[in-house]
C-alpha cells in the first residue's frame, strides 16, 4: 500500500512489450556480432581464458548484481532499518574480494579449466567432483528460479500482465541471447546490462529520495522506526542479517560456478583488478538499492500483499514518473537477466565438462560438437525447470541464505584441496557429507535445539566463527595469521555466544557446517600419507577443442 | 541520527556507482577499439 494519497504508477501493456523487445532484442543483436557459425566448446564455456578488464569487470559486476540481491537488500533495509543494506551489501561485496587470492591460486594450478568441479576431479576424483557439481546445479537452479520470480513479480506490479506471463517473458528473452554462443554471449551482453543497471541506480536513487521528501523524510518518519532500526550499530541487524551473511560470503565465493567461470575466463594478470572493481561496483549498487527499503520504512509504506519482494517495484511505482519507471524496469530486467544467463552458462558448463566430458564420454573421446549440443540442451531444460519452480513463488531471501549455508559445507575442503597436499578424496567426501548431515537438522530445527544438543551446537558454532575468520585471513595473510585470527576470534566470541547462538537457526546452521566440515577434513587428512603434486593438475585439465592452440600438452594428456 | 548524515548516507552510493561505471566503460571502450584495430572479436 502506498502512503496516503499517493497513486501507484503502471506502464501500459504495449510499453512493457516494447521495452522487453528493445532490451532482449538489443542484447540478442549484440550477440550476433560475436556469434560464430561453428562455436567451439571451450569458447562456449570460458571464452578462451583471455578476456580483458573492461568486459570481465562488467561481467563480474553484472553477474553478482542479481534482481534477488536488489530485493533482498531493500528487504533488509525495510526490516532492520538504516544498517540493514550494509549488512546485506557489504558482506555480499566482500565475498567477491575474498575469493581473489584463492582465485589466483586456483588459476595458477589449473590455468585452462572450465569448472571448479573439473579441477576437483583432477585433484581428488569423481566423488568430490560430483559433490561440487551437484551443489552448483542446485545453487544455479535456485538462482535462475529466483531471478524469474523477481522478473514475474516486477512485470505483474508495473504492467497489466500477470506473474506467469512475466516469468515466461524473461525466461524466453534470456534463453534467446544465451543459447547459441553461451558464455561468450553472457559476458558480452553483461557490459550493456551493467551500463543499464548502474546508470539507472545513479539516476533513480536520488530521484526517489527527493520525491519521497528529501531530508525532511528522516525527521517526519523517525517515529516509525524502532530503536534497533534507527541504530546504525543494530545488534538485531547483525545477528539476523549480517552474521549469517558473513558466514555465507566465503561459501558463495568458493562454491559458485558463475564466479569460477569468470575466474577462468579473465586474463590471469587482470584477476585482482577485476575482482576489486566488481567488489566496489556490487557493494555500492546493492547498498544503494537497499536505501529504497530504508526510505520505504521512513515514509511508512506497507508492502503490497505483505510480500517484501514487492517493496522495490512499489517504491518505483509510487515515486517515479513514466520515463523513470521504464528505466527502473530495464534496470531490474538487466539485473535478473545477467545473472540468469550466467547461471544457464554455469549449468551448461557443468553438464558439458563434468558430466559429459569426464563421466559420460569414454576417457579421451569427448566430442566438442556433442559437448556443445549438451550445453544448449542443458540451457533449454534449465530454463524450463526454472519456470516450473518459479510458479511456486518461494521466499528469495531464505533461498539465498540456504544455498550459502549449503555451500558452507564445501568451503574448507575445497580451499584446503588447493593448498594442502595431504587432503584426500575420502577426507573431502566425508567432510562434506558429515557437515551436510549435521547442518540440515540444525538449520531446520528437526531436533529441538535446547539442553545438551543446544550446547553442542553452540560449541560447534563458536568453532565455525574461528574457521570463517581464519579462512578470510588465510587468502590474504597466509596460514600463520589465519590460525591466530581464527583461534582469537573463537575465544573472544565464546563468552558471548555460548548458550545463545543456537537461538539463531540460520546463523548457527551455517557455522556448524563450517566447523564440522573443517574438523572432519582436518582429522582425516592430517594422518594421511598423501603428498599431492599440484603441478599435475594443469596437465589433466585443459581444452576440449583440438583447434585451441594454447597449452597443447593439456589436450594431449587428456586424450 | 542527524538528517544531514542520513542524506549523505543515502546519496553517497550513487556517486560511487557512477565512478565504477566510468572505470568499466572506459576500459571496455579501449578494449573495443583495440579489437577493431586488430580485426578480431572482443571475446
């Protein structure tokens, strides 16, 4: 419901059709410029491993700014007040930054890989590979679904079209330009999409701010905020939003194939520059969009139908005129399409490289033409699945946190596998499986989290705090600093957390996942006699296309 | 919290976004021009 006396703007059906045709038609035409009659399988997955800074920074930024993160940041601002967007956007941005030292290491040991799971195959074997690939399939499907939901909700609110018609339009549009050239089309169109998104943010946020009353809004609306919502250092915001996200940031960064794919695509010397730029771009954009939620709180807007996902479209429809409303529509469509196409590319790469290339085709006989067909079929099937799941309209913020925690089970085993030669396949699989087995009942409170079990969850969660802080420090400062930081943070947190942490199911679920996977992986690896030679990975993970010239040894060894 | 601080807090983000957009666009245009000069596709 809008504030008293303020009408919600809507765009006409023809205007929305024209904008969608303009947007998806334009991106499709862009892809014609780079399209090849005979695409190559390696190009379809990583664009030749040498894209420049402009495209890679735009692509990394566009991929991570998804419509769901815009909606979630605004929800966080509306729910937790002025610090809410920081507790969403800042940690979300840091996830990009934290992966870059790990990214440089991963790229060093596997310079021409296509997926992270493919590298796990070379490092450990099939079970580890399929665990990582499986988690990415689930994560990307959820991501595709949530972006379709965001598009459907937006179109339903701003036009006469229904939610179902909305999700169908964005799904068809995204598939149209991604299908033929895959990752190459995704990164190329990301530039146009980032231009639209960031450009719109620069204009729309100040416009809404002044239309909603400018600085006076903060005087007149202050009584609407609770003390916690008005406090920049709100403990509610930190415990319910920020802390679970800190735990999730590393998991997203390490586990997600859309980031890994861009990591393998960018020129190796541009990794740091790309990731730092994307961190700033993502953080400022998402925190900025979150301010719409804060403003909604100050002016007293109630989300339509009680659904907080309606907040952003509602603010736009309340305070923007028709022209800016069109720009707003393009901004959100750009955000959701850039991430949805990245997820379609991630899914297709996993099916091409991990499932067909290394598990279905006989060793050394993967046919690049068949791989391309597998990739394109995957995109079509994934789009259909996303449409099917989107019809159920799930809660986006809950989905994000759940996937993050799910990937939390994988973080330590994956990182350790790139640095510690003693980690074995058994340690990897046992660590992830055990962590999942403990995480799921804690996260969904299947066992009442009180009494002795509550204390066990608290102890594990405190250990998880140490693991998260330790891993964040490890990438930048090395093992010694990481161990000290991890132990100190766990000791400092213990008096405050013990007896209380299990009350926060989302946070403790994530932390337990980190602690259990780390503990099991460490205990099983410390006693192993394995001394893995990392230099062998680049010889077993390489190009599938015989025409690709670089690193001929890799292709030869694979075959 | 003071309205002036909250105003700055809301409006600083579009300014940072504008700066990032400038950096990305300038790099993209340079790469596009270089690719044209070398008669190759950008990706």
